[in-house]
């Protein structure tokens, strides 16, 4: 039933994108796309691949630097593809990371602590950059209220979430109370002890946190670079402020519970922001199609493609 609903949501999102393009002078959009500078678009593609690599490297650093890179690669890209297509919280791939790390002979409770630290790093990095960009744009009085207030609300909720996480996750008794709803008492006690001790140990590891946060921050700045290169590929010169606004819009709209991949609402929201700042409708649609191809469809195709390729290779060896 859940798969059917996800498929329906996915198809509905594609229909919304089609309608957006249909009512935006599609012939002119196609003409603009046909003039895209391939070299600059390829550079934007390489930046997106760099972002994907940084996510893989971050998980590898957390799990263990000497673990097989390609195993971590498969886990990371497939789980992130699921995350991108998960509606509402967009964390559907995190349980898969725990399951696949378990197949690498890592206890599930310990694997869960690895995933928790990775999520901690991602959220902290995301909201730190978001706060920085909001501060810059607010000083310059360029941030519309439609983005400012949702951004501030998201940051406040994130801070509350951090406080809650840092109080609950290192506490084995609190974790045990939660796990007892799903596991036998003995298993819940053992799992909570392993999780809490490992999570607390990693959070206290300044070197580990520095490395993971550095990789996270770098991935966010590569996202800004990708956005700039897509504009340049369309022969559109834009300011840093507009690039920052697009990134903020990505972050804020991505938090809205919606269809898989935020299909439809993300495209419509980004186009609206571009129109407010004087970008023509056809250019706005062209930019969104290209950038969403890189930021959504490339990671999704890579994740599922690599997953099915490894299955195919495994079957041929049997």
C-alpha cells in the first residue's frame, strides 16, 4: 500500500512539473536549453558528483576510515536516493544504512549510532550555513518575508531538536525506554547501552566531529557553486545574493512535507523566487529543470543504478 501511494505521489509530482513547463512557453524553454553551454553544465555535474563523494566520505570517516570504500559508496548513494524520494521527513534511507552496515558485521545498535552522528553532522552543517546566509541577506535587506520567517522557524525547531537529541541519545536509560516498545527487555537494554556509549564517544571525539562537519560544510558550498555554474551555463550572470536565495529556497521548501522529492512544489517555489528577482519565466524554468536534474535525478539514478548493477554482477558470479 505504501509503495502504491509513493508511486502515485511520484507520478503526481511529474504531472505537476509537466504542467509548470507546459504553461511556461515550452518551445522557448526548449530553445534556451538547446543553447546551454555544455562545458559549464559538465562542470556543474562534476560539482554534484563531488557532493555525492563528500557524503560517502563522511559516512566512511564515521564508520571506520579503513572500511571498503565501495561498500560504503553503495550504502550511501542508495540510502540518499531513498531519502530524496521519501515524502515528509525525507529520512527513509537512514534505516537502510543501519541494515546494510549490519551486513558488514557491525552491530545494528552501533550502526544506528553511526547514522545518528552523520545526521547530527548534516543537520548542524545545513542550519549553520542557512543561518549564515540569512544573516547576510537580512543585513542587505534582500530576503523576502516568504523565506525569512519559515527559515527562522526551521532554525528554532532545529535548535530544539538538537537540545532534545543531546539529552536523549547519550542516555542509555532513555533509549532503553524507547526500544522496549519494539524489543524484548534484555535486547533493549543491550542495544541502548551499545548505542548510547558509542554515540557519546563519537560526539566527544573533536577530531571526528571536525572532519564530518568540514565535509558537510564543503558539500554546502559546492551546492552554491553548482547553482552558479548552472546559471552561467544558461549565459545568465547572477549575483551571490541571488545564488544564496536559491540555496535558502532549496533548504526551506525541502522541509515542507510533500510529494517524493518535493516534486512540483520545489520547482514552483524556485521559479517564483527567480521571478521575484527579475529573471524571465523561461530562463527560470530552464534553470530549475537543469539544476533539479543535477541535484535530484542524478543522485537518484546513481543510487538505484549502482544498487541494481551490483545485484546484476552478483547474480552473474553465481
